[in-house]
């Protein structure tokens, strides 16, 4: 069937959507903060991959580690410099993060310029069910799945994960039993933004000429939709919801192209939002919970 390649393409790009949403969902689940600067950290990861590849011919799979570390450092600074000082003032935090996202975009414009840039890393392709799939994109999808599983296992099986659950359920009780609540919150912000930047690196495998300072806006919107569908705070829920969104978008593109629409990509995006909203009517809390 002609639709099968589009379904597979949706799964591949959906895995990247899911990965970039993991951090957003984690930060909301632990800190109860809506990171509206989310897309700007994806943009930072994308520029890290671009710079490493163009300047030193370092492939994105390797530069992903640098993006993770840079993102984690940025996440820690965001917590210490923005979230912690503003305390419970949720609206003030929202405004501050929005301003931070705009600032990061302007700094990126000064460093890399306003034009679209990109790179192409190709090591061949393989055929799956009639679809010629680039190996680099398949590597990105597999890496996204591995990262999502590792993060989920970390939250479920390690002291850090148990400490996060304790802080979310009862911060005072967590302090009583010896958990450093501030450290856990700071680490959660660091991990969340670190994974977001890492996702930005893998995203560049799919947008060879789409990197620019203002690219974060659409991904922030998509991220929030996916996070809500997956269940705010649920890491694996965000990943699975990302897969669904990618499939809806890709298959929708095929359907609207077949029907002769002038802008099938925009109609596919519209269809994706409608289908996700319909799903939320039956499952308003999202697919999973933290």
C-alpha cells in the first residue's frame, strides 16, 4: 500500500518529536513550570550540531553529547537564575521564560546570522517496505528510543527517580527524610533542558536547511500539544504521543496530497491537532500519568 511508507516516515520523525518533548514534560511534572522557552533550547541543540559538523566535521551523533552537557548547564542556570528566585509566582516565571527564549533567539542571530543554514550528513540508505530511508535518520530514531527508555528507567529504578517522585508528592516530607529538594529540582531542570538540546541535534538530521534563530516557535507549540496528549509529567507518555503526532502528520500529508490540496503539509498539521484534541476528549488527563 502507498500509505505504508508515510506511516513509517511518521514513526521516524515522531520519535524525534517525542524526544524533544521529554524534557518539557519532565520539567512540568517535577517543577510545575511550563517551559515556554522550550523551542529555543531545541534551536541551541541544532546550532551545536551545525557548528560541530561544519567547523570540525564531527557527526551529530557525537556532537549530541556536547549539546546534552551544554543544555544541562543551561538548565541548571535557568533554575538558579529564573525559576528559584521567582518561587511560586507562576505567571512571572512564564513571562521570564518567554523573555529568555526571545533573548536566546536574538543571541543566536548575532552569532550565526538571521539566514537559514544547515548541513547534510549521509552514510547511505536502506529500503524498508518500499521506503528508501536514510541510515542517519534511522539512527536518529533509534537513538531517540534508547534515550527515552534510559530516562524512563532512570526515573523508575534509581535513587534520583525515587527522589523526584518524593519531591513531587510531598516536598516537606522529602526534606524530612533527607532529600535535598533544591538539588533535585535543579537536576530535573538540567536533565530536562539537556535532553531538549540533545533532541535539537537529532532534529537536524531531518531539516538539512532548516536551522535558524527563530525555528523554536513551532516546536514549542508541537511540544506542548504532545506533552498534554502524553500526560503532563509522563516521560514515556510524551515519547509515545510524539510517535502518534508524527504518524498523524505524515499520513495526513499523504491523504491531502492525494486529494489535491495546495498546502497538504499545513492541512496535515491541522488534522494532527484535531485528532489529538479528539483523543483528549476521551482521555483528558493524557495517555499516561507521572
